[in-house]
C-alpha cells in the first residue's frame, strides 16, 4: 500500500476532483475551489487505501510567504477515527476563506503572518475508519524517536504487529508517507522561520479539553518552556473563562515516536528559532456523557454523533484557533525578553514540573 511522494506539486484549479467517499475531503476541495487564486494549494501525495482507492493529501497556505514573518500551521485527521479534529480545522479554514472576500482587517493581518493548513493528514485511515493509516501504522508513534524511560504497554507505541493498536512500523524503515509529507510541510513553511506555532487537533478519551505541549518522549522540560508559559498567560488574560487544561503531554503518559517531539527537536538545531507545537485533545467523554449510546459505536467514542453537538464543538474551539493565529502574527509583543524569560521559566517550572 505504498504510494509515490509528490511533495509540493502545485494543484491547478481545473485538476481538483471532488471525492465524495470522504465528506471531509469533499469539503476541503470545495474550499480550495472557493479560495481560488488566494490560496497556495499543493497535492503532497496520493494515499493508497486499497479497495477504497487513492486519496490526495493536501496542504493549503496563504498570507505572507516572506520567511521573515511568523507562521502558524493547523493540522487535523492524523488519526482517521478522530474525524472531529479534521472538522475543527476545516471549519476554521472555511471561516477564513469566507472572510477573505470582505474583511480588510484580515487582509492586513495576513501581511504579517503565514497560515498553513493540512486539514486531513490521514485520509486513508479516515476512509477505513481506523486510528492508523492503511498500513496499520499509528502516525503519532511513527517518528524515529525513542522514549527515554519506560512507556505504558501498547499505548506508548509497539512494534509487535499492525493488528494491535499504536503500531509504530518496522524498525529502521522510513516514516510513513503521510508523516513524510507532514514533515516536509512543517520544514518548508514553519521551520524556515524564526517563529512558528503548530496546532494538531485530536479527540481524547476524557472529560476535559486539553492543550498539550512537548515532550511525550521525556519528562524533561522543553527549551521553549518560557515561551509556552507566556502564551498560556496571554490566553488566560484574553479568554479568562477558556475551557482548556494546558500541560506537557508527559504529565499524562510517555510515548515513543511522537512526531511533534521529533519536529521540535529538529527546530532546536537552529539557534534562535522558536517552534511551539501544540496538540488540542478534545475531551470526547463530554459527548459520551450526554449520549451514552455512543459507547457502542467506534466513531461515537471519539466524535459527537448528533449534528447540533458537532456544531457546538466547532463553535467552542474556533476562538482558540483564531487566538493562536493572532498570537503568531503579534508574537513580538508577548514573547518574553531575556529578563522576563527567566521569570516565565521559573513560574512554568513551579506550575508544570513541581
């Protein structure tokens, strides 16, 4: 089930074909058509889903391409079973594309920031209704990175079999096609700049919405802890009643092969570069609690199954995505200087690493 990598091929509008097999993919292609020449759309790869056919993997970017300006990337659908993550990213992309038609303030904002979207990273897994991709590999356990201490059995990543969950893939093999495309996009669009943010949208089995930051492979604080704390502080000051628990992923569990840990470590190889990868884990128990019958559906465990609840989830999280876009655009106003950085780091250590 391997497919050729065709990274960074531009997509002419007349070549875009609607794929009704996956509603989210149909929505993405309709938005590509609606955005037209305002968007820079690339068909990164073709994903072979066996009998389901082959599905395109898209990236969409707009805003200032100058490497001197900051950037933010939005990612969804890394786990094919968690459709709501892709839906949140698609909803925000639609929100921006519709505003491009009339919102002069947005156009001025886009002069100072680059926006990048990969709304559906794992179309083959979404077609199959699986967490993993069509090769049975969990894309969030697939990076060439080992945890520094023991991890939970299976959950932390395993190489036993693709028939078991959280399969990492074979040792010493290249990353899966979807992850290679994701890494290429992050490298080209985000890590080419001195400042960038990434938000990867998932649904998690819990009662609270969480925003995780690295690391997952170690309990050691990341080098940009002060910047994470400053961003957390700005969010609390701006949206004091926000529903999110912000914490390092290592407070919950450790894992092998986390793709965002891998990319953050790559970013740290360049002195002065700040890359803040965040993961939104929407608490799916909130939906199950209101509709316990969802427990008997594989999709129901991870996604709201009633239309009005899905719309409520989309409305709930769009302010976060918009806040992060503005924070990236105005990072020079809240990133701490050398003196303030020490204070932010100390408070972050007391808060998250007591």
